[in-house]
């Protein structure tokens, strides 16, 4: 999804973005890199954003156990990623990042999708009541 597509999506639903600047999580770029990490250049910005997102997502869902346990090698890889020095990753650091990104994508893909989540809820005198009750 592009920034323009995201703005159109929000606009069609009668809403405005929370901020004029749009940050898009580029999981497609991350997945593309994961398909052939040896031949493809690391999209460092997308991987850094995804790393942070996956950690937040896992904590928010109570699914931290689904991501690899963070170790010194992860910390070192993250520091190099943050500094834009992915080319300096050791093989162990690259494996750690690949493992974390793969687990994060799997976690994201396993998330339930709600279509119009509020459509089954009615507010009755300040109380939230499921429709049909």
C-alpha cells in the first residue's frame, strides 16, 4: 500500500489521518527481502520499522513467545541496523534478523481480521450492547 492509497482508504471512510505525515509499514519489502536475503539488499528502514512493530504487536497480543528470545546477537544486529550498517552484520546477526523477521511476518499473518468491528455493537443509554440483544 502506498501513502496515497492509505489516504484514499481513510478518506473513503469519512475519516482523516491522525497526522499529515504518513508512516507506512512496508512489510512487502521485508517479505521480498526474506525470499532471497543473499541476493537482495536489506531494506534497512523497512526492516527496522518491522522489527519495532513486531515486538509491539507481540507484546500487545500477549504472544511474545512467538518471537525469538532477544540475545546479545540480536542487540548487536539491531544497533547495526539502526546505524544503517547492515552490510557489517556477522552471519549470526543476519540469521537472528532473518529468524525474527520470519517469525514477525508469521505473527502478523496469523492476526485475526475484523471487518467493520463496531458494526455489531449498539450504544444504548451509554452502555455498549451487542446487536440483537
